[in-house]
DNA sequence: TATCGTATGTAATATCATAACATGTCAAGC
DNA sequence: GCTTGACATGTTATGATATTACATACGATA
C-alpha cells in the first residue's frame, strides 16, 4: 500500500505518487467509458493498466509481450488494436518519435498535451500545452487547414539529465 | 522550360511555380553547404533533387528506388544516410507521422516549421510556426526541459479536400 | 434462437530502420 | 610519392514496427 515514488524514467520528470496517479487515471478511464458507451474490455483495460504501471512510453511489442504472458493473444494486432482504442478514447497517447505509447495522465479533462522526451533517460513528460495548440490552430487557420489530430513532440534533455551532464 | 504548376498533392496546398521553388531551394542548399563546409556529394545532392522534384513527402524506400535506378546503391542505408544528412543540414524534414521526408522549402532562413498533413490528398504543407515554437519553448521552460529538436505535426483536411468532401 | 455488429484471435506479410563490415576517395603530413 | 586518417559509399544481414486478411467468439436485440 505504500506509494511508489520514482525519480527515474517516468511520465513526468518530477517525483510523484505513482500509485495514486495510475489509480486515478484508471478510474477516470472507466467512468468515461461508461459514460460514452465505449467498451473497456479485458484486453483494453489490461493494456491501459500496463501503460499506467510501467509509467513510461512502451512500444506495441512491449505491451504485446505482457499481454501474451497473461493469456491474451500473441499476435501484433492484439496490441495495436487495444492501443488504438485507448488513443481514440483519449486514454493513451502515441509518441511518434519513439514509436511508442503512454497512458494519458489526464483522461477526460480538456487537454492538449505536448510531449517532452529526454534523450538521455528516455522519460516522457506530458505537458499541458494549451498555448501551443492555440498557436497551431491559428497557423492552420491561415492556410485553411482543418486540424483533426495533432502531435507536438520535443526531444532534448530533462532537467535532471542536463544537470548530470555538466 | 514552362513552369510546372500543380494543384494536387504538393508540399503546399496552393498552386505555385514548382520549378521555381525547387530550383531556388536547391541553390540555397548548395550555397549553405559551401558556406558550412558540408559536403553535398552526388548521392546527397540527387536525394535532395528527388525530394524537390516529387514535391511531396517520400518514404526512404521511395527515394532509394529512384537512387538505385540511377546507379547509386541499392540498399536502405544509402537512402537513410543521405536523408539524415539533409535533415541535419536543414535541407529536408522528417515527417514522423508519415515515416517520410520532405525537402525544406526555406533552407537557411531561420524557420521553425510545423507540418499540416492532409489525410485525403496526402499533401504536406510546411508552415512557418514561430509562434508555435515560442509557445513550445515556454512550456519546456516551465518544466526545466532543454529542447533540442521539435516535431510539430497536424493531421486533417486541406482546404481543397474539405470543400470536395462537402 | 437467428442475426448482426463488434471484439478477439491467428497466420502471413508488408513496411520501415539499423548494425556491422568492406571498399573507395581524398586531403594532410611526412 | 606514399602513408595515414577521416569520411563517404556500398553491401549483407537482421531487427523493429505495423497491417492485411481471414476465422472464431461474444452479446445485444429482433
């Protein structure tokens, strides 16, 4: 029952109560599924749990391996389909730069995240980026483009790694 | 010698003088290479030309195929290395969402581009997005993240395709 | 209980990317 | 001129990521 504090490769660069944030995100995902009539089936639920537990960006094959160990299907589409569902529902995000997926830390709440990927420790921080999205919307408007999905990703060094590198 | 106007899948959604923009980008890439002491060798030069000529996002294997036809190497690293060079020099961009590359329309000039990808016609528009980058920098600053590279990509419908879909 | 839509599973394959190593090219220094 | 070292190009082989096509199961509902 003790909170699982972590300072390393996590979805945020700060120490935090991992068990709490994971449980909370899961609870919200359940409530949202219920509300929307989306079917959070066992594979999908377990996939989200895996993302939340690992607390980092995982490749589809990493997820698949865990699912297979637990008696779910062993073939790639099993993982890709579950992950796709989670992304569609806003319960997870796809990090294109890493060919990987992370659990969303704020499912349901209006949020337009940007991702900051540390090239040293591989941690991925999901930051609220309302202003970035607004600027993006404006740029789209200028060229008459109708945005449907957005990926905002930056590669660099997180604070801890930058200090360590000095 | 007549300018090659195009209204379909292009690097911008607007009609424009393709021959002009391609030649101009090539000339700037040459000048910049000279200035920086970067070696714009035959494969690299030809790779850039291929991107400029096609005027859309091309996968590494698309590029490779053309290079191979013209007597260059036939194996993936040939294309990936040339493309990597171009991206490093700022002569091309990598579009992660498409696993593809496009020639940069503004090599050398300070620019922080965002990419707008039409899911209908597959055209990719490179838009100046200074404001988006500024917002991104600010978000990074808040979490103490040192940005090195950024990918700003949006998927949606370009103006022409949105009208056609009505 | 028949049917339809959706979800899950499999096999097979397609697509994208890199590691490891051999050869070629060219300029700097002896 | 030759050697050396840095870099570029090429190859083989393999790894990593993702999708297509099809079979089976499940659940709601008419």
